[in-house]
C-alpha cells in the first residue's frame, strides 16, 4: 500500500525539538477551553461505576445518538458515534469502495491530507479537482471530473486549509452530481460552528440516499483529545457502517460520550458565538500583519486557518523548518495539501499567541 505517516507529526516533532521558543500554528487544537458541561460531565460520570464503566453500545450511547438525531433532523438509526470525525470519514470512504460503483474518489486540491491517505489505505485512486482562487468549489469542475468510476466525492465545508464555505447552491449541485454518477457524497462538516459568512449549508439540507455527513465535537467544544465524532449514513448503509465500526474499534469511549451529551444539553449559544468572534478577531489581526509583510493570503469565510504566500519563499518542508529555526513560527508546508498551493504555507490560528506570531512574520519577511 502506498501511504505514509502524515507530515503533521514530522513538523510538530521538529518544532518541539527546537532549542528556542516556537509558536505552534501547525495543529488545530483549540485553545479557548471546553464548555463547563464537559468537566462537569466527567465528574458526574466518575461517581457512577458498575455497569456504567463497561462497554457502551458499539454505535454509541443511545441518549447521545438521540440528541444528535434531533439536532440534525435525522432518524436516530442513521447516527453512528465514531472515534472522532476521522473514523467517520474512514467508514464513509470504505463503504463507498464496498458498493463497487467505482474505485476513484474525487477530492479537492488543496485537500486535508488525511483524505488522500485514507483513499490510498483503502486501495482506491484519488482524483483531484482544483478549487477557485478564494477556495470556493466550482461544481462544473466536479461534474467534468465525475464518471462511472467515481465511488465518492469528498468535500469539507468550512474548509481546511482554505477556509472556504460552500453555499447552498454549490452543495445542492454536489449532491446532484453524486447522484448522477451513483457515487456517495461525503460531506465533512466538522467546522460548521466556525462560519463567519452566514453562507454555510449542510449537505443534510438536501434529500439523498447517497449522502453521508460526518462531524465531531473536537473543534466546536475544544476537546480534540476526547475523540467523539459521528457519521450520518443513508439507511441502507447503516448496517455495514456499524459492522465495520465494531470490527475496527469495538466501541468508543463511554465517559467521553457521557460528557459530550451533558455539554450538548447545557451549553448556551454564547459559548459558540464568543469563540467564533475570538477567531474572527485573530484572523483580522493575522491577515493585517500579512499585509504588512507583503504576503498574499486567503481570507477565510470559515474554520480557523490562513494560507499565505511569501515572495521567494515557497511552501516546502525545508522552508517550513527554516521558518521554525529563524522566525520561531511553525506552520505547515503548502505542498502537504496538494499541488495547487505548493508555494503557500498554512497557519492554524488556535493559539493565544497568534498576534505574536504575526509580529514575528512581519519582522522576518518585512
């Protein structure tokens, strides 16, 4: 199999080994803290004991699945709680391959690198569709690339790494394209709470038996270590998804699911609103600094990543290490995300030191 360890780990290890202060803008670990329901839920769970310390149902705690189903307006049987959004995407891609409707999976370029890694691991063939300059997707380009050999079309909105948000018209066309070639549309919506444009539209807005939506609480509740995600599967694929999930993981973490359920019920909208505003302010501060440094950059409509291009400083792994060594800022090389942005760097703004990192970049490139 032609797949490798994701380069995120390599960059993080290199930055951690530096003998000077380095600001981490590599990983998407939120820094603003979980809502109170998370620690309170864990404390409450610790007092239960007995059967509550044993295996939960493989597909997830019923109460959590019911809460998700109610919020997403789907049948509870369609909900499978997974070990993070990553497993949900893996299950969806595996099911797409098992349908034997093709071996090719369409991805965007640039792309979250775990997607092509999963395609390779599953023995599929990745085919890429380049996005527009602002990160938006042109459905006509997807339509031109889709064929009878297309097993799945994988999209991510709000998008990592471009920050693009796919609007209602684009998502409707993507669903229609998938149906026209009998492919699964897999819509990763893990950043749905971080939409600054108001244009985000879930794939759930459109009825289809070929639509899978994946999500997680990792980003929205700042609990990446809890590994609680979920997939919403078409009815005729649920049984296969449950079986693969069970054979791969047996089940997920019961205390983590219990805490997420409590937080879902108790967290006020202001928690999400304040974090979204925090990130919008950081993005504005960071991009202002990129202006001062003479960089070209993306202005994200969603998520919390900014891609930047500095004249004469392409986004290679060597230059990423050079930036760590000489500026004390760790980003990700654009070449990690595909060919279309291989001369860019990507920065995650989930650090309270984002403004300081911006100053360092201005000093280095200014």
